[in-house]
C-alpha cells in the first residue's frame, strides 16, 4: 500500500472539523502533495508550496465559472443570482479582470480608509461590551465576535444598524453555498434566495447614493472612475456582497479563534493583559495559530511537477492555509502560541495578488476587540469542555458555532 493510499483525507470527519492539525501534520510529513479521491483534487500542506501556488500565475483562481458551466440547465436557473454576482467576485477572477476590479476597489478600500475606521470600531466594541451587562455567562460569538465585524462593514457601506439581524441571516444562508458548493438541493435554494435578497438590499442603497451621495465609502464606490472606467451595476452589487459576506464571516472567526487560543495558553493571555501594546504582534500570532480560513482553491492551467507529482490542466488544488501556518519547517514549535514570535509572515489572509482586500481592517478589529474583551472581563473561562465546542463543518471557514464563557469583571 502506498503512502498516498494510507492517508484517508476526510475533511468532513467530526474529529478533523474539531481539530484538523494532527491530520495536516501527518500529510506534511508523509504526503505534502496529496491526491484526494474524495475531493478529486490535490491537497497542499507545506508552507513553501502553499505560498508558491498563491504566487503562481499558471494556477488560476477562476474556479467558480468552470463549476457553474457543469451545472445542468434547470440547476443553473435555480442559482441564477449566485452565478450572476459571485462570478464578479475578484477572488474568483484572474488578470486582467482581477487586476481591473482590484485597482478600482482599492481606490476606495485601502489602508488609509480602513485605518480611518478605528473610532467606529472602538465605539462598536464599547457598545457591544456594555450590552453584555453584568451577566456571568455569555456566548462570545453571539454577543460580541459575531455582530462586531458585520456592524463595522455595515457602517463602512452605510447599511443601517437595524439591518444587522437580516444581514447575519442572509450571510449565514449564503455560506451554505460558499463553504461547500456540492450540497443538497434545498441548500442551493436557501443560498440563492439569500443572494437575491442581499443584492436587492444593495441595489436600493446604491441607487440612493447615486441620487444623493453621502460621506460613506459606498458613495465613493458608486462614483469611482479611472480613465473612463467604472464598476458596472452588477460589479458594484457583487463587490458590496463580497465585502459584507467575507469581511464579517472571517473576522468573526479570527476574533473568536484568537480568544480560544489565549484561553488555551493562559500565560500568553496574561502577557497581553499586562501589555496591551503587544496587540499587533499578538494578532499576527493568533492568526497564524488558528486562522479563520482553512483553504483556498485553485485550478491548474499549465501542466507542472511538484514534489514528484504531475499536476495537469484542469486539476483542482486545495492550498491549506492553516496547515502552512503550522509547518515546522517554517515555524519553531508551531503548535504553541507565542505572542512575541518572529519569523516568516503567516498566510492566513492568503498571499500575492489575491491577498484579502480587507486584511488591514481585520487586523485592526482584532487589535481593538481582543484586548478590550480581556480588559472588560478579568476572569474568562470556557463554560463547556473544549471537546464539546461545536465547529463549523466547512473546509473554507475555520470557526465555532458558539463560544460559551463564564466571565467576571
């Protein structure tokens, strides 16, 4: 029996969903370019390979349109709005389309505009913590880490705060498709309805900003122009959906996973409590240790060899970001949280031209939210055993459904 056959990679297995790192470490050691019969794809787990694929122009990010092309006519009609808008997401496009979309949107969503959101983030953090009151038990995700990123993105885009519950519901429904595109038919319908409703919400807001611009970033996005080039109506709607969906789903996981990691390493949590100025380095280490995105998917365009394996045109490649971030060849003692760690940059946001557009905002939110929570509650501990935490069953998203805590000020 070959090594490749000996590894039965089952990403939906409950034990893998709860803790993928032992399996990923074995793959790194024994079969770092692993062919998965279940996924019908290559699975890459070593830091150098994952980074190289993120930079490789001969490996495509345009993976949704080929998938949509395989859908039978009736099924394609059932997900018409998903196809219409997700096809415009820059994360699923290659140059030159990706270059154009990134260039235009970056004129609005850039380092300066995201750092300008600091007062908004700080106000929302205070408001959410105050809303928790004097309760001795909270769900850190439902009460804090869940609503915060959504509210931040909504503020950037001018979406009224009272739309929070609706936005969260629609985003959760869309995640049924984004997290795993091969699924039961009724989940297609749920995700399609959510995409249709979210598109209608943004079309209404975009029309209002076109008629009467405000000082928000949505108005800037609507009116952006470069050399006569503008975003089309569908591209505007798609970009708003992407920013809201991706911007809050992953940042929720980033903040919650980060807090859980600190609870597992109380010495590091005490170090951050004692020195809040450590927050920027702490956030980078927490993103490395258990980041919010498990995988990115690429499509091979030109046949190539990697570690003795032949990757052929059309092959799918799963680059395991969190596996790369725990690679012993890249990091000393990678399964330990060390808030003062030095070394190569983590790949939690991806790398290269497809690095997450909103990563400065995600970093900012973590740097503000995690120290604020630690300052608000001097005592924080899990309210359930760690092995009873329920994780989202998704290769794309690495996060928990709830994080129940016992807290005391």
